[in-house]
């Protein structure tokens, strides 16, 4: 479930998973996440950056 649906306040704009504004830096736990989606790869190529609206648990 995406963070916004859980009531977690994140900077965002589009609510369509396309703007990239919800990019966050992972400090730990990257191994718990599924690989980046195509949209995530298009928005950031930094390994520890993820889009909060796209990142999903494995």
C-alpha cells in the first residue's frame, strides 16, 4: 500500500505516480523492497533513491 494511502505525509504533486516529487532516500532496508518500476528508473538512477508512490515490499 502506498504511503499516501496510509496517511503518511509526503511531498507530492500528481497523485498519478508520474511526477517524481515523492522521491525519498533509503537509509536502510532496501533489501525488503521489490526492484524499481520502469517509472522509478526513468525518474532516478541513484540506487538509494526511490519513489514513495512506487516502492513496494517484496
